C-alpha cells in the first residue's frame, strides 16, 4: 500500500514562511487528487488545500491568499508553500488523497509546524 512521508515542518515566527513536501511511496501524484490536512492540539483534522489530478487547486478559507499547493508529477511530490504564517496555523500537517469524503491511503507521521515568537 502507499505510504506517505511529509517533511519541512519547523518552528517559525509569525509572518514567516515554510514549504512542506509530501512524497508517496508509489507513483500516484499524477493520477489522483492530493491534499494537505492539519490537526491542531485538541482539534479534529481538517482539510487545508487540495489539488486535482489535472492541477486545479482549492483552499480552505483560513488559508486562502497565504498558502499555495502545487505538485511535481515527474518527481511524485506535492508541496504546500505557507506564507504569512499565524500562530493559529500551528498544527501537525499531513498529506493524503481525498476520495468520496474519506482518504485513500493510511496516514503518515505528519510534519510539525509551530508558529511562535
């Protein structure tokens, strides 16, 4: 089965920038929709941004204008560029492939993003 690996998380100050990367263990990025999710302490996991197989992006309202999802089919990677980070963006970030209200693959370990002075 496909395994997902997320990298790029860090501690950054408010207003900072980070770029997260997701690498599935099989060549799926060019074939299915992919998405970034996040889970803050005490909260449910939520969808942050998605990108269709043909490259069309969608964003949750809290991150519109600040986050950019992109992918490289040849490298089999999905990225999340996060600008103007806010303390409320602090969470563990995961990637997966959304399907029919659920997800296709087992969750990976995620990558920690902390926005703080």
